[in-house]
C-alpha cells in the first residue's frame, strides 16, 4: 500500500511541472460508503486526467437490508481510511458560458474491513414471540475497485475557483473476500454522486 501512495505522489509531483493544472477537493457518496478526495487534474486540450488520494469516512449503518458490501466498508485502522482515485474526463466547451459539461470515467480503490450487523433467528419466548440474536462482526480486509462512468459539470465561480459536480453509475469488483462470506458475489452495481470545489493552479 505504501508503494502505491509513493507512486501516486511521484505522478502528482511530475504533473505539477506542467501547465493547466487544477486542484479539486470533493465529497463523494459511492457504493461502499462515503469519502473525500483531493485530486490533481491535468488538462490536455479537451481531455483531462485526474489523480488523487481519498479518505474513507466511517459511518455506522443500521438499514436492516443485510447487504454484505454496500455502504458497509469501515476502516478499522488508520491506513484503511486511505485509498486512491483515478479518472478521465472529456470536456465539452460551450461558447460564452461559465459552465463546462463533461463525461467521465473514475476508478476508486479501497482496501478495508466491512462492518456488518446481522440478526439471526434464535428461538421462542414463553409467550410465543419469536426471538432474534444480534451479531456485530468485522470482515476482511477486502479490496473494492469502483468503476463508474457518467456526466458532470464544472461551473466557474471566480478567476480561479470553480464548482465541480458529477453523477454516474457502474460496477464494483471485490477482491480478497473474507472466507466467512463464501459464496458472496465478487461484484455488484454501484454509483457515484460527487460535489467539490476546484482551484486553478496554473493556466
């Protein structure tokens, strides 16, 4: 994991040597949970490449839907909070407009445990009422690769700042699934909703 972050750092450092750079901070609601990302965006004509680091936000979910992975990723140590975000955008230019729509592909990488709250049938009370037992367990760690495509919009707010927003859907692949989840599908449909603020570093 440290090697991956080192490679990302080198790539960001090399990108910063060129012009037309933006720095984007975003809040993202994705299939496995929530996160914030800090990304460098490099524009090449109508194309953009994005490279960033993300921080996964733990959230306790009690939706009783018995999901194995959806909204269940929960970091159990400092390193599991972090992952990375890679992306590509094709930008459309609108004449006399501060808005620039785009289509995108993004890949988010996460390596973390999942937090699962489960209820199992236990027996009957003397009154005849059925009783369930509540079990909380952590599984993993499991790798999630979230592939999403969709549409977005950059809206210029000032000379340097712009609003960055996008929405999309895709597929999530799971690797190194805990043996306790034997028989669980290694993929599911996912989605992303993202809102952020961008800053133009260089023209």
